[in-house]
C-alpha cells in the first residue's frame, strides 16, 4: 500500500473561487473609495459655495449699515469710490478706517469685502438728442455718419417718442409687428439699458462692444460698445468722450476744459447726490487657507485677489425720481453677478492686456 497522499481536485477549485471573490471584493472596495472621495470633493465644493454665499450676504449687510448712517455725507474720489461719513471734520479718518474694513474682514473661515461706486460719466439713453446719439455710435462703436448710423439713431428715437410715425430712417409699430415673433414698439422711455436690444438694428455687438475693443485716442476713450458709456467709465478720457458726445466739442478744441486732477486717491465731498450707485459685495475663502494656518485671516496682507473662489452680489441703487428722498433704493439685484457684467460696472480706462498705446 502506497504512503503518498491523494490530492482532491475539488480543493483547487475552491481556492480559485475564493481568490476570485477576493479580487472582486478588492475592486468593489477601490471603486467605493473613489466614489467616496468624489462625493467628499463635491460636498466640499457645495460647502464652500454656501460659505461664500453667506459671507457675501454679510458684506451686503455691512454696506447697508454704512449707507444708512443718519445724516451721512458722501465723499468720492476720481475713480468713483464712494464713502458715507458722518463728520466733515474727520472725513479722512473715517474713510481710512472704512477702507481697512472694506478690503477684507475675517468671519469664520472666510472673509468678506465690499465697494460702493458712483459712475458720474454715465449717459442716460432717454435724454440724448439725435446729434448726441450719433456721436455715441461714433465713439462707442466706430460708426461714422451715414445711412447706417441714421437708421440706428432714428430707430432709438422712434422707440422713445409717443407717436407711431416713423422717422426717415426709423422704425415704428408697423415694422415691429412684421417680425417673427412680433413685438410692440414701447413709445416711451427705456426702462433698462438691455432693452436697447429690442430696437431695430441694435445687436449684442453694438451694445456690449464685442468687436469694438476699448482704446485711447486724442485724449478720449473710444470703443467698448454702448453699454460702457451708458453705465459709465470714471477715467478722465471717458469724461472727455462724454463731453464730446453731449456737446460735440473735441477735447483739443475745448477751451473751457480744466486740468484734470491726476490724484485719484483724493476724496472730495459730493454736493449733488449721484442718481445711481453700485454696490459690489463679495465673500471668499483665502487661497492661503488651503492647508495653511488660519491666522492669515487676521493680517492685513490678505486681499480678495488672493481667494480661490468667491461669491459676488451686485446691487444697483437709485434715488427716488420725485427728488423728495435722499435714501437710496434697490433697483436691480444680481445674486451671483456674471464676470462680464461686473467688468462693465467696474470699468476704468483701457484694460492693461488690450492697451497697445
């Protein structure tokens, strides 16, 4: 009788089955880990978004406290930065303190900041004459005098006037009813700048200046589309452009032109309240917080530009038209302002990347 141990072939099959099950379980564990990490990243993103949202709302509340100061005066610099101060004797100290407060206040794991801006060089589309509208198209879109410009000007004036009689190159109710889909001619003042897109011939290119880059020429700001001049740009060259649009006098021919104050950080008291103010409130978590010491929030070196992500609220504030109140009211509220719109509101001169002069 042999002493060799016989081998059961079933034991080898069982081993293969066990190894296969272990391999499948290992794959499931790996995939579960990947899914869990993805969920954690997603939840972290939602948390950061919600955090920035709340920080922006905190910035909005802080700005409202400043604006609602009883008996406050408005001071502004040449770039349109506006501050509400309570004492003319100590306005410079108040502005200095408010500037530090506005630039970035720590709150929890994040920060908030806000700005209040006036746009003194903004044009009112409802108040421009035919000649001024023609010069606006020349300055903002480079359209010289001719049939194209006359059609655009007449169509805008027909949209505003109360009758249904088209001008020589204009468009009235009969024309708009032939469109697909048809629409009515307002025959009243524009309610928003964007309403211009309903006027015959006005395209997004003309309104937003996609093909008309902003540049400086003959001491004037040119290009940028209609929107830039209807919201306003606070640089000195834009002021010269607005004066040309309104009066038809070039800066080189304007003998009444005063020397511009080059010091943009000098604040002066505003005696006539701006009809429109813009409030930019933002919440953000500083990029330095990503794995680093949170004490960085308590330094003055962290600024909104150092943020990894942010939530921006843009508010348009207006004075009542009846002139009986000096309290600003909310006209438009953009919960998470698009970068393009914000860029238009904050516009100042020629962006560095496009300035080839």
